[in-house]
């Protein structure tokens, strides 16, 4: 089989995770796809980035943290999101929230404080035992409402929230090199480190890439699989529900723009970013931007497939409530009004949430319904569903 090798990284420092990776690569015949590598680097029990006991979330590198997310910046974020979730709970006539990947527990705390008795059950889907322990400590006052699971039940109902969830799901890398398409994977290097190696593939990006230049991008098969499962579990319930995903990403046409030829995979450590996921494996976060078009289309198709396979009549359908920037979503949910009575420091953090050069434009919000469509507050103005 024709293979094309690419530049080596610096050697891996000896570590249990590096040794584990080398064993897995050897057992797989000397090559694993990037999606498998990313999964191992982030989620290997006790060793992967999200499975070890290092601190992830915080404002400054001096705290030992690697990055800050919106809920850690200011409680104004959770308070605004709660406005949309309160409406969703009322429309779906449910009292359960599901949060995927709750991180430090900051967002759960803000939501539980804001939503009060409208939430009777708050279920956190968390794969990291370390993060689950931190969440339990932080959310102790609401322990009677809280439940933790590591996998989805066969039937779900309620409102689902994922903040910076989809970007951490493993992606496959596709590279067009001299006109040929390859899947980019990882091999062990002779010097003990890791290296890139490409293998020919029949896979293609879902959007045709204009031009003949070399091109690197991602496809999101695992995130699409997650979306498909989530919709099917919500469709199986009597009431259905709604889901909201907040993350950085683009619609498909923008995601696979010819000028975005280096892909979107990035790493984060000590509040610095780099584009070398093969170095310091397990010690830093690895992410990829989200193809929101793929997420919305997959959800809708999953709903159609469920209805087609169902033996019982079902009036529920799946569709998009809206898609817009984080700035517009939070402003639609009353952020600016809440900032008026906030302290000067909180106002400054609130501005970071909506400023174009900060989080406001890069981060997007996708809302989905499972049941019947309704007018969601968060997308009242600035909806960009037509761009998906």
C-alpha cells in the first residue's frame, strides 16, 4: 500500500501514556487514525488529558490551569443561558436538564441557582472520574437533584446542554496531497516519538474543496454518531425535548473554505495554544472546530430514520430551533440587561462573552427540537440557520 510520511515531532517524554500509545499502535499494525489517537490522548483512563488529575479550568496560568471557559469567566453566562433553558423546559413540559461534560461544575451551579424548582433532576454525563468528583464537591447544595452517568439510557426526555462539548470529540483528518486524498494517522518514530503518516482513503470531506492545492481538514464522524444517538433516545420518550450546543465552529461552506487549508485542530496548555497534538501527549487539550451543518443535518436525518423504523405512530419530528453567534444568543437572553446591575469586573467579563474579537463571533449556538417546532428566545434576532 502506498504511504506518505510526514515530519516527526519532538520525541515523547517517557510516560505511562506514551508507552500505552506505542503498545496500541504496534498492536494495530503500526498505524492508527488521528481519531483513535485523539481519543486515547484525551480519555485513556487515569492517563488521558481529561482523565488525569491535572487542573484544566482557570483564569490564569499561575493557577496551573490550561484554559478558561465562559462559565468560569462570569456567572452572567449561566444566568443568560438559563433564560433559554427555562423556556425550553416549559415548552417541552419537562423538569430535567442534561449537561454533557460539565467541566468544573461552574455552569451547572449557575443554572441550578437560576432555574430553581423548574429543574427537579439535573443529570451530568461525565466520562472523567476526576472531574466528576470536583463537580460533586462544588454542587453539594443540590445533591438531591443531581445524577451522574457515563452513558446514555435507552430513553431520554428533557433539555440537553453541551458547552464546549463537540469540539473535544475525536475527529478524522483528511489530507489532499498533490491531488490525492489520504487519511492522516499516527505511527511510532524510530527516535521514540510519534510521527504523522498518511494512507490512501476513499473518504472525502462533505463539501467539495475548490482548487488543486494541498489541503488538510477534519470530518466529525464521532460527533455525528453522538448526535444520532442523542436524537434517537429523545425520540423514544413520550415527551421528547430540546438540545443546545455552544461551541466554536462554522457552517459547512465556511468550514471547508479553500483558504482554510491547514485544518482547525488546536492544542491548549497553560493558556497557550499550539498546533502539534503529537507533543506532550496527555498534558494538553486537543480540539477541533465544529461543522455545525453536519450536526444539524445528522440530527434531522436521525429523526427521520427513527420514524421510518418505528412500528408505532409518532408525531414528533426533529429540526433546528436556530443557529446564531454566542453574542446574539446571549443578548437575546437578556445578558445586556443583567450587565447593567453587575459590578465593573463582571461587566468587563460580560463584554468578553459578546465582543467580536473575543468569544462573541467565534462561538456559535445551535438549538434543536425533538417534538414540534417553537420560537426559541435565544434566536429571536440574528438567526443564521439559513447559512447551515
